[in-house]
C-alpha cells in the first residue's frame, strides 16, 4: 500500500490517479475527507489525519510500503505554517514511517537551504535533513514553481513587484510523473532528484503568455514593491513575493534530468494551454 499525505492537493491528486491507474493500492491522507472527494472511487481509501499530530499517523501508516509527503503549509494561517507542516509535520510522518520500515518520498523545493530567505525553503531543508538522518529508506524530489498554481494565482494580469526576475517554472504533471517513478523504482532510493521546466520566465512574461492564451488584452498591473515591503512582516505571501522578485530562482533543468530523461519536460505554453482547457471544462 502507498500512503499519499497531501493526496488531495494539486500534485497529490495527479499522483494518486497515476498510481491507482496501475492497479496499486493507494491510501490518501487528508485533514478533511471533503477535500479528497474527487478521489472517491480512484484511491482505495481516504483516511483522516494531520501530520502535525503524530498520534493520528501511526495507524494510517501501518501496512504502507511507501509514504509520499506532498503536504505543505505555505498557504495556511495560524497553526498552519511551513514550520508546523513542512518541518515538524514532515518530521512526524518520517519518524512514524521509519518505525514501520516504509520508504519515504519527500516533496521539497529546488533551492531548499538552511539560511534561505523564504521560511518554506528553510522548513523543506530541515525536513530533508530529518529524512536523511532517519532509518527510513528515502527519496527526495525537489521541484521548481508549479505553472498550474501560478496560472490560478494570476487569474487576473497582476504581477507582484517589478516582475522582471527570471524564475524556473515546471508543469505539475511532469513532477507527478517523476514522483511516480520514485515510488516504483528502488534504484532511486537515497537520491535527491531535482525537477524543473525547460525555460525560465519572468512574472511579466508569464502574465503576457497567460493573456495571449486567454485571448485577453490590456496592460499588466503591478503590486508595487513598496506595498509588498509594508506587508511582508505580516503576510507570508507578500514576503515570498518580494523574495521571488529579487533572488536567483533560475534553474538548469536539462542538466538535472539524467535519472528521468524519458519523462516529458513540458514547455510553459503547452502546460498553461492544458491548464486553461482543464479549468474551462
Ligand atoms: N506549488 C508549488 O509551486 C510547489 C513547488 C515545489 C514543490 N512543491 C511541493 O509539492 C507538494 C505539493 O504541492 P501542491 O501545490 O500540489 O499542494 P496543494 O495543492 O497546496 O496541497 C497541499 C496539501 O497539503 C495537505 N496538508 C496541508 N497541511 C496538512 C496537514 N497538517 N496534515 C496533512 N495534510 C496537510 C493538504 O491536504 P488537506 O487540505 O486535504 O488536508 C493538501 O493536500 C508540496 O509538498 C509542496 O511543498 C510545490
């Protein structure tokens, strides 16, 4: 059995569909079964748990050969945060999986590091370290920013800050295919795989591409950096937007593709066209 924590999310849903289509037994862990109702009849089981509560995990991890962590606490409020979910919640999940001898596949971010400017990247780094020090067999998949998420965030042509910083974006479909490979291929244990898209784009470039694909005209509006700076101490999103507008977020995806060269590397135009068609349908 494969337990997918975060199975109700964007990446998790695609992964659950892929694994289930192979006839594999997939258990989705969610805090709220309503969030996973689109997977009823696809996953073998939908179970309720919270990675922040270790005691809720033991029974759910029982019988799992593989545990995938596709959770994140970035969009949360209050007790939901990168520290509580991505760092401490992942540590709980990893410890329980290690007790049961399960293989852990951890979703992380390209650029995760101890001193990163973004809390999420520091929390993912801590989770990676925890996993590598644990007794569990492991695989880490680090990905760049998901195009499909940003297409949703940029439903209106608004750019945070100057929008001229090149950033690597990847299609979540390609990441799901790599994670599926990590679940299935024991040769990838003990590896950190980095997945990105074939091109770096600025937020301005992304906004213009989205306008073209949506058949919209008009100028792209900016949330000024001054406003982001004022909001940053109180808002994780404002702080992250400011960082994404400034630091190096480029990535040479081609150089990292050795272990999964046969998996598609979808260009931004095709990935966004698919996302917009799916959204309209
Ligand atoms: N989005 C990106 O651009 C990006 C880039 C690189 C890496 N990643 C990583 O890829 C993975 C998937 O990202 P995504 O954008 O697909 O996520 P998403 O759609 O935002 O879904 C987040 C998932 O986390 C689960 N979750 C949150 N807090 C939880 C908790 N306390 N206990 C259990 N589950 C919890 C949610 O489940 P319920 O709400 O159903 O409980 C949901 O399924 C994450 O690990 C993320 O950090 C994302």
